């Protein structure tokens, strides 16, 4: 079996990401892999052409990045605890494009991502970052859904 040297966990801080993190952590420990935890800030709408008083868009972007970095640190403290071979990264852009870019640049062996499992109209409207990653990834991708509750 091929070794997973470097695992990328893409997180949006949802419950799906927490479950995906459990898998990423287990695999990283099992294969003695490094773990890169990535959060992508969805590229904000550029409103610079409009007059909006008292708002600095550069400052707003910095505040969003700072907030995302704090949330990512908190996510890792809660979910990764005793594992120390990990790094975090916050990127801005189209989520699946940034996941692909980071995977290629960092020579990632495996991408792990939670999926909401949307179907029908929801899938048509919102699309699926996980599906796009699966179709375009330069390496294997593991998608994780929440466990189905049994009655």
C-alpha cells in the first residue's frame, strides 16, 4: 500500500469537518503522516466600485482572515489535541480551486474533506466543493459524511 506522507484536511468548521478530522487524525497517526489543516475563505464580493461610507475593504478582509485563523486554531485545539505533526493554513479564493492549488504546491498524498451530501435542487444551486475536489484532485480524496442515525 502506498504511504500517505502528507494529508490535507479541508475544513469549513462544520460538523462534517469535525467527523472528517477524526478520519484525518486516525490516518495521520497510523501512517505517521504530517497533517495540513486548510480553511478557505470564500472569495468575498468586491464592492469597491460602490460608495459605502465608513468601510475600509482592506481592513474588512484583514479582520475576516484574522477571525478565520482564530477559528482554525480553535478547531485544531478541540479536534486534534495531542497530535503535534500538523500545520494550519488559511487561504482566500474559490474553495475547490484553493484546495487544488495547495494540494499541488504542498505535494499532498491524500485529501480528506467532509461532504454535506446535498442532492437535487440544493446540489444544483450550491454545487459541491467535495465533488469538484474529487474530479480535479492530483491525489486520492476521501469524502466523509455524517453517520446516519439509526431509529
